[in-house]
């Protein structure tokens, strides 16, 4: 595989029972760029992200990762923002600190000031960090999830509908923090024009 790509997908087919979600779909994901998987609701965007992370099995086709890496190795290099963000029952501070308990992330553990600063860059007020995560609005929860993805400082970001609950001011904050001046490989899903217009590469998913 060309070294410019993180991964190449060839003839991907995904079926759930009688439903064919994707049929012989091929695409490449460039390294160090922001690629948006664009598609209507139900077109298979979230399913595709889970496949790339190795959480689901392909019905047919192949995913090849650069340098012969496995899906497991790719996962270790990835910060993932799922669409259904369930980060538990704790305070925002506890939610932010949670992934840094694991040995792979331990070295990146942020101090309070760094966490506060990232939340503030995403337009969240100082008091947010002591609130219960479940008491936040959907858009605030989404921004906390994005803050965690940023703080993990991984070379790959997978963001499932990262702006779905955000207004344009918050979207701009997210763009400035996560996307501007970055050399990470970012794969996101979206049907949001604001987000798509700012991508380096857009992959339209076929209509079912
Ligand atoms: N585990 C599963 N079992 C059965 N069907 C599934 C499963 N996961 C996804 N699907 C189906 O696959 C299709 C694509 O779902 P997916 O969540 O990937 O769409 P999406 O493009 O992300 O949609 P949205 O923009 O609404 O989030 C849907 O019809 C969904 O019902």
C-alpha cells in the first residue's frame, strides 16, 4: 500500500440479515488529513467506523492498514468519539480522567489546568468541570467527549457526528482546537455542511 494512506478498503460489503448496508464499496483514507464520510441517516457511517476499528466483522471485502498493522494496533493509536456518548455517572473531571487510568494513556494524563483550558477553548465555562456529566446538555456532553479525544493526543481521531448537537460558534471552537494546524489523521462522519466544507477529503457513501 502507498505510504500516503492510513488504510485501504476494497469491495466492502456489510449485511445485517436481509439488509445490505454497503455493497462492494472501495475507498482509501489518506494519512494526516481530515476525511469526512458523508451520508444520509442509515447509510452506514457509524457501522463503517466500527468496522475500521475492528469492532464489527465484514460480510465481504478487505481492509488493509498501512505497514501491515492490525485493527487492534490501529485502535491503540486512535481516540474515538462514538455517537452515543455514554461516559458514566461521574463528574466531568472524573469522566475526563477516566481513560488516563489505563497504562497506554497514563503518560498523557492532564492536570486540572490543562483540562480546564481545553474545556474553555471549546466554549465550556469554568464550573463545567465539577458538574455531573449526565446533567450537561447534549451539546456540552459532546464537547466534553471531544475534549477527551483531544487530550488523549493520539495520532488518529475517529469522530462519529462530532457536530450533531452543536451551534456554529461551538462548531468553530471544535474546528479550531481539533482540526486547525494538526497533522493527525482524522476520520469523521457527518452530513453537516459546516463540517464537510472544512474537510480535506470527502467520501460520499452510496445511497441504499
Ligand atoms: N448491529 C446491527 N444489527 C442490525 N442492523 C444494524 C446493526 N448496526 C447497524 N444496523 C443497520 O445498518 C444501517 C446503517 O446504520 P448506521 O448506524 O451505520 O447508519 P448511519 O449512517 O450512521 O446513520 P445516522 O446518521 O442516523 O447515525 C441501519 O439501517 C441500521 O439499522
